[in-house]
């Protein structure tokens, strides 16, 4: 049961990061967009497969903070 709860919490953090990303109205900087898209795609696939890890979610946060 705690694994399901962990996945839900990590998924909620991803949703917050996506909201922050869209709220930043990031310029169309190709490097930033490419980096964001790459890390987001990996995390989103992991979310769909219920294999999210805190490290993956943290990678999304790090890239978001670089933007």
C-alpha cells in the first residue's frame, strides 16, 4: 500500500512541476526546451508504468530550476 501512496505523491510533485513550467512561460530556447522535454518524457513514462523514483522527480525539479 505504501508503494501506491509513494507513486501518488511523486506523481503529484510532477504535476506541480509541470504547472510551474507552464507558468514560467519559458522562452523558446532550444537547449532548455530539449532538456525539459527529455527529462519530462522519462518521468512521465515512469509515472505511467508506476516506476517513478524520487531521483527522477528531482531531475525534473533541477531542470525546471535551470529555466
